C-alpha cells in the first residue's frame, strides 16, 4: 500500500508541474521512476515509452498505465492514471472558471508566453535523455535520419513513420534468442 501511495504522489507531482504534454513529462517520469525510485530499469522505461508512443491516446496516460501495472497491477494502473490526470483536471477547472475575467490581463499573457518558451526545451531534454539509451551505430543513425527526412521533408504523418519503424524493427532488429 505504501508503494501505491508513493506512486500516486510521484505521478500527481509529475502531472501538476509539467506543462506541454507527454513529451515534456518524459524527463520527469524517467527521473522519478528510473533514477529516484528505481521502480524500472532504463531499458524497461524505454520499452514502456516506445509502446506508449505507439498506442493511441496521451503519452503520459499510456506511460502511467504501463508503469502502474508494473508496480501495482490493476490498482497501480488506476492510481497512476488518476494521479497524472487529476492535476490537469483541477487546473483546467480553475482556469476555466476564472479565465474570462483575466484573459486580457497583461501579466497572465506574459506568464503563458514564458511557459510556452520553456516547453520545447523540456521536449529537447527528453530527446537527449532517450538518445542516451540508443545503441550508437550506423544502423541507428540511418533509421533516425530516414525518420527525420520522412517527417520534416516529406511531411509523412508521425503515425506512419512509427508503424514503418515498428515493422522494420520486428523484421530486421530481432535479437537472437
């Protein structure tokens, strides 16, 4: 029960103090569940992250479901998911109830501009952190390059790139058992 309560507090904190969605949460989730609490190894976290990105729905919720399952089974899934979503729910509820009064307020506008400026940096920290777990070889470089070209130059939808990468990996990157 203590671990479930700890998990609730960890995911509530992540949900409460992260702006910018799931990708901005990745470094915080990794810090808490891999480094601080040691509930998962780096490889387990990477596996959960890849599967969470591949599934429909919000990344943070998908991650919380898998991590919750690993730590506390079905109860862990429910607790982690509620914990990561409750802060956003309450914040949106509060903002919506008072936003009309302050939507033209200068200080509110500049605060949101500051938050918006920080979000890409949080995503970049997540990318850098995840790249540390990759094998540094020619094949990885080629896959990353092809994915970036497909996304940026040819404007191929990210879901298509993820599916093609998953198919490629399942065919060509299977480890010998």
